[in-house]
């Protein structure tokens, strides 16, 4: 460094004594500094975390006027679909006498660009001119620049806006924009020796912008089912709709419709003045899920009456395939009879060597997918057996040698509250229906739920997949609505569902004969709706953890709110879903898809018997629906989960999708 300084002095002396003036004389630069060296900075903008990754590089080693460098800087936003306006800024100090120039480009993905420079040395009229000529390779791949400007020289503690009024939409996985900044130390028509020994340093970060995006809706079109065409409208339609794929916006923005908020959501906004053309279809998320599964056509219609078991021909009823029924959220599509195209692979066991296999019970009315556990396999193309104990989870302490994979539903039984999947902690006998059946996240878990939680948390990788793939809002119903029918002297309809009162619950009404506890062999009346009103659902619909406290809006316009009590987002099948699938109370059936030749629990309450025996429904080893004491029998456990409506699937085999050899595989990468 001292040698170079002497050289500059000598050259200066030559200039003075020679009397020459050179506008282009610059000499060798010896700048010092670290540039914008902070590689990660974060900011909380609105309710999201925005991270800036990268370094605004500037190579000082032998740098001469004309030097250029290019840096890639990534801005990532993590949050809940929040549109964030921001400025990309540089904060620091530029001690150079010369202003630095910057040019900013913006792209959606990584681009391979690089700077290369050649040093030039010229003798000019007895003096020496030294500078650099630089090129940025692949610069055209960055498109047009979005901003340019200068970082003023002789400036300390300054903030320079590199890109103003930018937009990014935060997502749970993170959304990113890639900024490429070309930084130039210009070659001026004057001596730049005063820059010797100086440099610039600082950091690149983001600051909030107050600008609001300007979105112009140029056309609104609503689909008319009667004419089969889109018709222009002057207003956005009221009710439940979704935007079709024909909808589009300028500037790369993506429009979508939020039914819960009843409003337009435009993501990937990059600038104001975005123009949108909107095409509205009636909102039917369950149909969309069918399309995601590659199932064309809706279903085989509705089953008006359930008059017996259903299977492929040897049973009383031969309804087979996909049928529809209304649930709390809208139209649900359920698998009935002898079906073989509802197999799903999702998750692995604790060892990581075995895949978890499931079968689809139904597509819920909000588009989520209800699955029941079916066992494990070392291959995602070879399903486990459809029968036997391996269709159920293994409890920590097997109940007995005859049925090793079995547990009590509850080990307590002398109160109506013990028909619950959870129950209150009060050790005294319950004194009201609300006290017996209203639960919160701090309530006591049933024995069967305790085993499910242990399996979910300690024996699978499902907890690591839950945030992105498992729904927590749809819930699982344990219907504690009181029976409205007198079922005979042993089970009067006067019990109020608390304490030791003999009580029949609504599920019993759907399968018993009036004035009797005998099964109704003529017709049974299942339902996919939980309880009779909002209060019933808030009590009996088990949702959570992290369920939306304000409820979830279904395609039918109803807002559904559950109890948010579950420690893990896992339930059991209901007695109603067993009937929809092809089962029947009191009639054996080994030909429908839920049959496993095993006993296993449902989560549907049946009755409180003789003042000391809480009972719930279960599936027998003969495939029929029955009820039993929560503590007297040890039965198997087949967990049930709901996958999110936007879950993506792939199939790797040949032939029909969803089969044992070509199952739906949840894409988790």
C-alpha cells in the first residue's frame, strides 16, 4: 500500500512539473471497506416475517474506476396470505468521494449472472490512465430494470431506496422475489485519487411502504347453469362462488375468491394499476376435490333410504360406488359398498421404513378429505391386508391376549359424560347436560383418545406434516343430542344426558325402532350433520388444535364452529358414516369396504344404561353396527383424519387410480 501511494505522488509530481492536465487521469485506487455485508436481515411487516438474504457485493481488491459487480438478493415473506407493500433499502456509509451507481432487476427465480472486468492501462500525454471495462453475463435474462439511482459519495449513515413500493404476498411456506443489483464505481472525466483509502459499507433490508395496491376490475362474469354460459354482471355476485381458471389479471397477478371473507384476493401483486377479468362459478369445493383426485362426474346420486347392508351382490342392498349426502358444510361424497378405489398413502411410521395407508371415507362438503387408518406397508404400491388386527393401531398396553390391539373406550363408566371422546375433569357426578358434555382443550381425554394421541405423536411422522396437510377445522362429531323418542321402559326418553340418568342419544334414534331397543331392520336414518343447531356443533364437533375460533364457512354459506378441544387433529369414524359406507345396525356384512373381521370403536354415543353403564357404538367382527359398554369390552382403534382441500396427489402405478396397487399418494415434498 505504501509503494502505491509513492507511485501516485511521483505521478503527481510529473504532472505538476510537466505542466500537463489530463481530464481522464485517475491512477490506481486503494479503496477500503466491506460493502453491504449483512447476509440475512429480517423485519416484521404487518403480521408477516420478511427476510432479506444475500450480500450487496463490491470487490475492492485492485478496484479501478469503471468497476462493476452484480449481487443477488432474495426477499422472502412468511405469513398467512398477507399482501405486504415494502421498500428495499440500503443503509450505511459511503466515504468515497464518488457517487456509486446502482441498477435493480427483479425476477421470480434464480438467474445465473456474473460480472467480469478487464483492467485497462493507458499512457496519455505523459500521464497514466487506469480504469476497468466490465460486462455482466446473461444480463438480458433479468429483463428490464425496475429502478436505478446513486449512493451519494461523502455520505455517512444514509438510507438509499433501491426499489420502492414493491409488493409480496406472504405464505406459510414462504414467497420469494429475487432482486439483482448491479453496482458501479463510475469512471469519471476527472481524477478520482481522492477516493484512495476509502470505501462504503452497510446492509440491505426492507422497510414498510404505505402504498396500497390499485386493482382495477374491468369485467365481472357469472356462470348461469341454465344457459351454460357466463353472463356479464355489474357487481360481484353474493353467495358462495369461486373464480374459474378463465379469470386473470395483468402484471402476473393471480386472483382468487375467499369465501370465508367474501372478498377478492389478488396475490403476486408487483405494482399498482393491475387489471383483472373475473369469471365466477358457484362454489363447490367437494367437486373440486373430486377433480383433484381425477374423478370425473359427480357421483351416482343420493341414497334415499337405508334399508340394509350394501355390498357387491350377496347383501340385501347392492349400492356400490360414490354417493352424495349433505353435511354441515355442503355436499359430501362418500364411498359405499364394495369399492376398491379409495386407497391413500400418507405419512410414515416412527421408523421411517413403513408407509401409512388409509382409505377415503368421504369428501367433506368443504372439500377436505376424510380418511380412516388401514395399516402399514413397506411399499407405497402394495397395500396392507384389508382384514385382521394390522388394520388397527397398536396400543401401548394391549388389553388382552385374545385381542392384543384393543383398548377400552373409557375406563370410567358411571356417568353420562363417559360416552364422550373427552369429558370434564370434575370428579363429582355431572348435574346438567352441559356439564356432562361441554369440553375444552383442558378436559380429560378418553382412554381411546389418549392412545390415539400417543400413536400420532410418538409412532408416526404425522405431527411434522400436520401444518401443511392435515385440516383442523372440519372436525369429528360425537353427537350427544338427547333422543326425542321413547324406546321402551328400559330406555325412557326422559333421561337428560347427565349423571346416572338413563338416557338414549340421538344416534340411537337413527337405528332403533320406536318404543323399542330392537334394531330397526326396515330403515335406518344416518346423517352427516353434527347435532341439531350451532350450539350442538360447538359442543360436539371436536376440532383443533389451532382451529379457527370464528368458524369455517361451508359451500352452503353456513359458518361452522367446533369446540377446539382436541390435542391432536385425529378422531374416529361415526356410526352414521358406517351406515353410509354400507354397514347396518344388527345386520352382518363382510362385503363392504369397512369390513376388517375385527371389532373397532366409533366415537358415537349410544346410551346410558341402568344408571351405571355408558355405551357407545362400534363395528363388530361380522361387519355390523352395535353398541357396547365403554369399559366392558376392549376394541380396536382406527384413527380418522381430514386432509386439507388443497392437498396434491400423485399415482405411480398403472390402471385405475386409488386402488391397492395404484393408490393416491399425497405429495409432501
